[in-house]
């Protein structure tokens, strides 16, 4: 959430210190149009989303016309974006928000529209001239791994040369992984956040698969995350139809633990009050956006429970207790506080506050204490220690 801290790495000037940027994104299942995104910007400004830090309205694939214009530039579909992207960007900016857009490193986007291959400089200049603030750069239809890497590097450099601050969202490691281990040091040099795994879908099985993949690969991905570059587990499905209340709590809690870029994929025009309250929970957003910038990790898995922790600023820790059991009723999980922060999180004393599924003060504890938490099936208890 805004304000984003100033500063950053001089190596890639336009990046600044982009922490877990927040946004509203629509996938191609909702046909993108000028009117749709204006209505979403209206909702973000009027219904408190902007005030808690959600600041990007992002267009996904399918916004383009089938061909480039006579000068070789990308152009929006004239029926669905009659005013053009510049008009939409101006409207979004007038609401105190920012606009994100989509393109692809290959010669076609994943949905078959014109890609940016051989047009990186021109497309970057076009996006900057329109007032775009974020680029999601997909990886479909690139012929070789060499061209894929070259394209991601070239678009990053082209965005910097525009002189406009544009967040750069990559899918580079996801397309590399079937063939080779990604070089995350290089990827962070060029990208602000990057997808590692398959697209999220509005289902519990999808959320589970993302958590499992992250835990299995945490030794290689957690250490690279930090101010300027983040692992992106994909968008929040909260406010749609596929997740139960407990599963929505789990996604919100675990995305905070993972320092995930917090993007929503939902319709703010008819979102439930329950989903809105969860997505706008300021205490959970504060964990997601913690300025220390360290990603959390799983520290134990036992009897269908998982214990995750994330170091926070001020010597605090976020702790998530996830109940992976899918049948039965609530179950208790007991753990020693000496287990947290390599034994230092509660040494000699600490206070514990439960943030999810409901706020509750657990009071003071010492480092040799054990605590027990009741968690519903597929649910998560999120604590701040």
C-alpha cells in the first residue's frame, strides 16, 4: 500500500523500493472494457480500498486490437476502449490510483493478441506515453529460452529508458522452470515481482497447490525476496465463489506470510461485506507490507497442521497455523514459543495477538511457554508475536 518508501537500487533506476504492491486485476474471464475499469476505479476510491492501500487497477490480456496500427504500435480494441488507454489512465489517476497493463515477451499473448517481441522499445515508449504505471509481462509464444531471457531483460531496460516509474511484473521463472533452474539473482535485477507457479484459480485445490509448491521450494526462493523484488504466488481469489470463509482466511493469511504482491481478482461492484472486511483488514495488510521485507516460510508440518513464520520489523514475528484437514471439526494445535525465530522471538517475554480469523489479545508469554490454538478445517490462525 501507498506510500511506498523512497529509495531503491541504482542499478535499475525505475524500480525504487517496490514492496508488495497492491492492485485490482481482471483475468480474461471478464471481458475488459473502458467502462469496466472505470467502474472498478470508482469502487476502489469510494469503498475504502484506496484508503487501506490498494492502488493499482490492472488490465490483463485481451485488451488489444488484433493488429498493431500503421506505425507498428499496440492499440486497444476500439469498441471496448473507445477513448484509448490514455483516457483510461487519466481517469484512474484522477481517483488517486494507478493503471497497470498487460503484454507478452513473445510474438503473441497467451490469448493470441500481438506480443512485444521485436517491439520492446516501442511498446515501452507507448505504455509510458499512455501514463501506464505497471506492466504485467507474460511469457507465452517465445521460441527459445534465450529469446525469453533476452526479451525480459530488454523490456526492463526499455521501461527504464522511458524515464517513467513503471512496476515490472514478470513470469520469467515460471516459463524457465520446466527446463532449468531460474537464476533469481538475475531475475531480481530486472523484475519487481515474478511468478513461479501455475495460474491461481478460484478453488481450494489451487490454493493448496501454491502453498505446497512454495514450501517445497522455499530454500531457493525465500532468500531472494525483499524490497525491490518479490515472489508472486498470484492473485487473491477472495470475494468470488470457489473458496469457503475458512479458505479465504487461509489465502489472506498465507499471502501475508509469503510477502506476496497483494492483487485481487474479483468484482468490487458486488463483493460481500465479509470478503471486503477480510481484504481490508489493516493489521493483516500491515504484515503483508512489513518494511523489513522478509518472506515467511514453513517451519514444521505435523498431523495435517503446518506452522509458518515470517520475521517482521521491530523484532516481531507473524505466525500462521494452517489446518490442512478437510473433514471433521475444529482441532487444536499446540507448539512451544521457543520454536519461533530460532528461539529468540519470545526471549525472554513476548505479547501475542491473534489477527485471523478474528482479533483477540492473547496477552504476555515467556519463551518457554507453549500455546494452543483451535483451527477449523482448511482454516488458518494468524498471530503476531
